[in-house]
């Protein structure tokens, strides 16, 4: 349910950006959401599309979501690998559990396309 | 120059208005950047005041408030305790902890399923006004919910996730984010272990496989079992924090 507050925060910051840039409309916005970010993408997109209607500057904005897979780097052998599991895995190459999470927690607004 | 027909006219004479009207802006900011900014501000307040801040996260009914009541009873002689009580509605939890001798401010979110840093900021100022100064330990009791609160950093030093024995052993696996982002995990209502199929070791191992750094406690607020370790952990964390602040 917190997807709604996050979508609202995104819309507010887009409104601010549009005002600052003197834009008529926001056409597109791209976000990166990691599989470990705790966000349900469907709920987030639903909330974004429901709430954007309230603003004439935002109502046509298309939300593009890039889902980022979970990627670890093994601190022992340097091997990088992706996994679907949220549990601490072992390195498939050397079996070590000494791993560093390098991708998967992203919650980032990448860019926006404005009509100026 | 125009290279469509080679007429030699300047290129921009033929530009279609739609193309020129678009502008790409790089943002590269966290979706939660506003919350994180306020959370960092909260942390600055708390570091300046030397307050240890504990953010308690669990489902509704797992015993956050009851554990807090016992914790206050055991700490209030030596330490000043402040509580920010997050709930969707009512002042009930703030009243409960006040009766035990802590200062408390109720934060009602009016429907929101988690606390965010700006509301906590407002609550902290109301609390210090009420107390005439800062507490030694500030407990933030988040809205009962094992999902959403884990996405919102409030500026806390220690995030504690709780599950109670009746909730069942599968909670860490089902709610990994709460366990991955916490530093401590409390299993509550252990006096009920004889009545439930709840394997403490299995739950501990599952939680540790999500987060090997988790410090785990098993407590019963009712019988008092395990409370001493929990209280010592809090005192130790306060000592650690104040020592670290002196060095800066």
C-alpha cells in the first residue's frame, strides 16, 4: 500500500520539475525498481496512473518501469551472478557466502521527457 | 543546411514543432529522496541530542506496545524514555505507555500504513516540548504492518523487527524486506510456545539466512523471560552511540 505514497511523491517532484523547466506537460518518466526494493510494480503503476489524472501537466505522463534483477558479487572469487531468491545465496562458482549485493535495491527516477 | 531536398535553406526553417518542443531531463534521484532527506535531518537532531532511536516494526498484535510497557518499567529509573506511537487512529497506545512512566506523542497517520520521516520530525519536536528536553532513548512504534514501514528510513539507529509465536514460523521468509533492513529481531510471546508449532531455531536460522548480522532475542513480556538480554542490548547500544558521538 505504500506504493501510493511513493507514486504521490514521484508526481509531486515531476510537477515541481515541470514548473521549474517551464514545461507544458510531462510526457514520459522512467524509473528503476529493484526486486529487493519492497515495491510491487503493478500497485505502483496503478497508483501513478490513478493519481496523475489530478494534474493537467501530468495526466498524459507515461510511466516506464525498468525492473532491476538481484545481482551479487562474490567477495572471495569476484564472480558476479543474478538470483531470483531473496535469501542469502552462495556463490555458484566457489560456494562462498561472503557476498556483496550490487544491484536489486534500486528505487530511482532516471529521467523525464517534457513538452516545453 | 536542409539535406532532405538539397534546397540550401537553413535546416531550422523546416523543423516540425513537436520535435523541438521535447526536452529530456536527467533526474537520477531516489524515489524516496524527500523522505530520506528528512530522515537525515532527524538523525542530525538525534545525534546532537545524544538520543538512541529504535524503530519497532511488526504486524498488528505481535506485542510491540506490551514489550514497550515492560521495557519502560525496567528502564525508567535510570533513563528518560520517549515514545512516538504510530497508529492509523486513536490515542490508545500513547496512553498505555504514558501510564508506565514514559513521555509519549501519538502520531495518527489517518489511513497511511507506515510512518514517514516528516511526521516523525514533527512528533519529535512535540515530544521534547512535552519532556522539557530530549530523552535518552526514543522508541518509534511504527504502524502495525510488516510490509510498508520497512521501505521508509526514519533516521533511526536500530531497526527492530518483531514477530510473535502465534503468527507462525514462516514470517521471515514471507516478509524478507523487514528482516533484511533490521539490525535486531525479537520473537515475542514465548510463553505461548507450548501451544503452537513454532520452532524457534528454525525461525532464527531462516531470519539469519536473510540477514546474517541480525541480533536475535526471544522474550515473553508476560513471564519476563528474555527481557534482561533485550534491556542490556538497549543499554549497550546507547553506550556505543554516546561513545561514538564523543569521538566526532
